[in-house]
C-alpha cells in the first residue's frame, strides 16, 4: 500500500479492506456496533460513518460515537495512530465512485444440491457430536442456518477432492446414501474411512490427505475444536473482556477469548 | 565502491540490540548507518497488508513453528545459486526449509541438516533454536519474557564454585547493569510486579512502566494447589512473570488481548518487537534524518587498518525482484555488530585479519561456547483433587506464559548442578505435542465419534498443563567445542553458510538430571497431582534425543532436550583477553572501535531469559561509545 498518493478509483477488496487491521475489525465487532470491517456489505452500509470517524480529531466527544482517541480504550483508530491523509482521500473517493466491491479474492465454491447439502450437514452433526456449529452466535441466531450452509458448501467441495482408495466406494456420495438408509453415525464411521475426514474438517478445518492440506485462513477460525474446548483459535481472540484469561470460561463461551458478536 | 558518508556509528543488524542502539544514538544527535540483512515488515495496523499476510500464513499452516510467518526460507527444490532468498534464516532441526508442514517430520534423520537448509548441523544432536533475519530480528518471534538476571547470576562461579574446568565469570555485576535494566524496561514496555523482584532479592531503583499481566486461570489453580508446598526446601510459589507486553496503551500500541500466539506473531502488536524501534526512528522527522536505515543489506566482511582499528564493513545489497546485487562499504567512527550469536560469529570468521587470525579473534574464542537454555519440557493433565478425573484449567488462552516458579534459580544445589527456572505454559501441549487439533486427530484415529468425541476432546484439552525447566549453562572448557564455524557451502550471495556443532557440558546435564527428579516429585499426587503425559521422544528421531550418564551414577539416562530459542555465547565478554572476545563494555580486545553486542556476549546463560539483559548491556554500551565519540 502506497501511503503517499490517494487512489482515484478504489474498490473494497483491493484497496479499502487492506486499510483495516485485524485489530480494527475486532474492535468494531466486539464493541456492540455489530459491523465487520472485513465484510463488504457491512463497510458499505456504514461508509459515511466510517468516513467521519477517520477524520483527524482530538475531540473527546468522538468517544461517544465509539471512535476514541482516549487512552486505554480499545477502539480504533487509537492504535497505529490516525490514518494518513491519502488514505482518507482514498476512502472518500471510494464513496464518491459508488462503493464498488472489486474482485473478491476468496475462492468461489460451486453450490451443492440442497438435499445433498442438508444430508451432509446432518451427517456432520452426528459424526462430530456437535448440534450447532455456530452456538456462540447468540446475537443473530437467525443467521446460523445460512452460516452453516456456507461453511458446509466449502467443506463438501473439499471432500469431493479426496482420493478414493482403489476397489472401495469410500466416497461422499456412498456415505450419504448409507446414512440415508441407516442414520447411525458409529456404523457409517466404521464402514467409511472418509468419515474421519468429515470430522477433521469440521473440528480442525483440515483433512488427512495431502499432508493434512492447508486450511484457508478464514476457515481456520471456524474450527470446532476451539468452541468445543471453550478456547479460541490460536492467534485470534476477538473477545473484548479485558484480560479474559484470568477467569474460567462459561458454557456459552464467555472468557473463552472467542466471545464476540459473531454473525 | 566506497561509501562516501562517514557515520558516527555503523550498526549491523536491526534486532533489539541494533535497533535500540540506533535509536539511542540518534536521540543524542549522532549519525548512524543501520544495516539490516532482511526485509522491514511494518508493525503498525495501518500497514496491514504486509502484516496480515504474515498472520494469514500463520493461520493456514498446521505446524506453527516459531519462524512460520517470517521470510527467509528457501524452497528446498531450488538450488542456492539461483535462489531469490538472499537473507536466509535457519529452520528448526528436522523441519524442511520451506516450513511446508508435516512431511518434514517424516524425514529419517531429524538431527541433521535437511537438504538445502541454511544452517548446517554437524553435531551428534541438534541445536534446537533458531533466529530471524528481518528488521526486528528474533524479537519477531520471541515470547516476551523480561526477567532480570538475579545478582547471583553474575557471580555464579565465584559464589557457588561449581565443579567446572575453565568456568567463566561475568566481568560485571548486577549493580553495573541495574540502571540499564530500568531503561530497557521502559524502552521495551515491560509489564511486571516489582514485589516479586523484591521477594527474590533482585533490587530495583525504578518501577515497571506497566502493571503486571494478570496471571491466567490456570496459574491461579496451580498457585492454590502448590501453596505451602516445597521440593528440596524450595517453595513452589507461582509468581507473575514480567513481560514485554502491554497492559495499557503504551508507545501507541494496544493492551494485550490474549491472542495466545505470542510466538511467533502478535496480531495486534501488544507484544513489543524491535520493529517498534525501527518504526520509531523512521516515523520521526529528526531521527530519520540521522539514521540511514538500509534493508536487504547483508554485511559479509569486516576490514581492518594497519593500526588494528576497523576500516569498514563490506555489504551486499539485494533486491527481491531481480538478481541484481550491489556492493558497498560502510565506514564509520565506531562499529557495532548486532547480528545475534550465530551471524555475528559468521561475519567475524569470514573476515581475515593478520597472522592467520580472523577479526576480533586473537583469543580464538569467536564462534565457540554456543549455548542455550536447554529445556526439560514436561506435560500432562491436571487431576481433580480426588483424582477421579481431570480438572479443567482452560489453556490456550492469554499470553503463552504468565507465570513461573523462580525458587530453583539460586539454591545451594547450584554448587553441584545447573540451576533452572520453571516456566508455566498457558499454551497447552502446543510446544511439545502440537495444538489441540492433534488431540482431535488422535481421538478420531482411536474411533471416537459423536458425543463421545466431544467429551473426550474436552477432557484431554481443557486440563492440559505444560512446564519448561530452563537449565543454565556456564561457558567452560567443555563448551569450547560447542561452536559455530563456516560451512564449505555458500548461500545465494556466495557467503559461507553457518555450520553448528552443539555440545552440552556435564554440569548442565547433571542439572537436567536433577530437574527430572524435581519434575517427578512436582507431578506426584502429593504435589501437583498431574497425570504425566510426557513422552521421550515426543516424535521419533527427535533432534534433542541423547543419552548421558549423570555424575555419581553408573546408569546412563536418555533424555530429550529442547532449545529455548536463546542463542548465547560465541563472542563472550570477560576480564581476560586470552579467553574472551570483548571487555565488559562489549568492546573488542583486538580493535578499539569495534563492539559486539547481543547475547553472544554472555559468558553464562544465567537462569532467566536473555533479552532484557542483552538490551540493558546494549544500552550500557551506548553510554560507553558516546563517551568516546
């Protein structure tokens, strides 16, 4: 990112998102204002407010709007100092040019037929023993189904790439068919080794072939191993409870380090 | 091509010693040339794209080795001659140089250099610690522990009279360094509890700049369990560890949020790294005029005048996107080499001087006495008091360590065996075993499914505890053969790669054997009440696996030691030019305008993590150099 010159025709994914740090994002997510600086729709909907907030200011009243330069307050843009003037102009240019999204760098995944996807989610829940993959989302529970389906689509596509041992029918289609005939998780797990990978991808966001593969960084945070253990993904603790680690976590995830407005 | 500018000070290496010295010289109005072999990775959130890339890389890898997010690894399939990695760094023994994941652990001989790795290992067991070649240096991946040495650490040889041939003593005392400890704590931004220092007889003339990082829930459970208990008369007090980690907004960096990835990357810069001082220089109109900061500049040879003063330092400047390399010479009144123990030794050993000697090496000590705090790492699950199950303590939360047990550092036992401190981990079994994903993997392989799997994961993960007994080493006759030499093989710039042969002296090994006894009692029902899950080796073919016979015993034991990431020795300071490389002010005996800083100067590892002490020594050297400028 060149700090010297504003960008005339910025897009969200290419120019705007890189100006926000994980810290900024987490502060906004956890400050009760429920918007995500890494999410296009979210930033688009709040663009004018953000533009006001990134103006250079020493006005303590700005703290009331959630944007504070006060010491010891965990709110942007305190950390890292104010944005350079060129960035503010870039942001204004983005608003003035109609808030374009640009090209989303996240890989696109082909949609899965709804029957298959629902069957996969049901099988996944039985195998993992987890009834709700987004159980810490107590703020917007109406979004849970959508969240589950988005993640399941990614995992389903990944599992389709699993090498099938010669002379076996150890495939996703076969295990889903067997599950439809007899929904007994322990039985299908015994019969189909692919079940191990179904469990691993939900818990660990990786799989057992290709040296365990490489989880996408944005899926890494969705690993169930953290939620089940009431801890947070190593390297990502968005909870805004100061020094949360002094306390034992509660069953709903408070003090896990992972308790925030997750939608 | 000689550089026309005459600097007051030329500094090689922008790690914690080099960057902080450059900052100090500049604030005193001196002109500095600061050479950094690697890249500059911005620290501040605004320069997000670079740092976030490092963070995303860390998230995406299954094995979270300390060097994972940082540059400097060469693809093993690319030959050195054509590699674009011009400032390479070592990787952990047995880890393939591209850090690509699990495949490396399947390699047959983990003790040895893997094909193409930068740092070659020729010893019978591996040196388990690594360093970074990037602005900020190895503090890019440090934990942040900022303990001061105890006064006894500076006089261990004279006070405890350990049975060691050729044992070297520190040429300074705690009092010589006390003022600089305070300065270093302010520069780094250390959060600590002064009452702990007082309790253990470590005098302070200033308070910590920040309140201590709160002890974790896990620490508190152990604190209660161990209260009033002792081993060999040493109380098992679980006390707060001072850390270079913010507990309030300090130096324009936020308070720690407990991301629990201190090693190797703090996502929010609440943990100090020396990139902070580089940024402070470059972000300041006056200081940036005084400091010429050159990245991608690999110093490779020190040249000497006829009067034995240093005449210059030759360096090569590389670029990331082209094969072009330019040469330059840095010229200054004073020269400081701050490239960490292995690179500093490498640079000196590659610099011819006179009478067949290399620069600064009339004592022949350069490169010798390579030391570390070898660690006895023990792990397990905490039992409930009645031992009917496991007690959840919820590791993997908060900074990776917030407490330790410090009572074994200065005891009568030090007359016989090496002393140690006990670090308490908040990081579960991640270090010796891998993160909780590995527990899941094992449980799934064992056939666990459904609700059984959930409860099994909770049981084994939530009660994890991990302890590291960090052993002292004293440089002596035995450590002369623990050394850095130049390899026959060259790196991509044609500079010899470092070769390391690591050896542990008997005093340290005897300390390890004693620590094993302490650990056994520590885990017992009456003391810690911990289900011991330590495996030796944790992985087949571990680089730290070795067999030795403790003094006074007839039975050899097999241990697995680990590195603490503390690269110490190789240019030790002392009072006798015959056996030391620098004097107490870190000035070379052989060249009166050359200073060697960093923990390579330490004659002993002492009993605490080295960074605060090396920083204090560097700040002290600034005063000495200023008095001569």
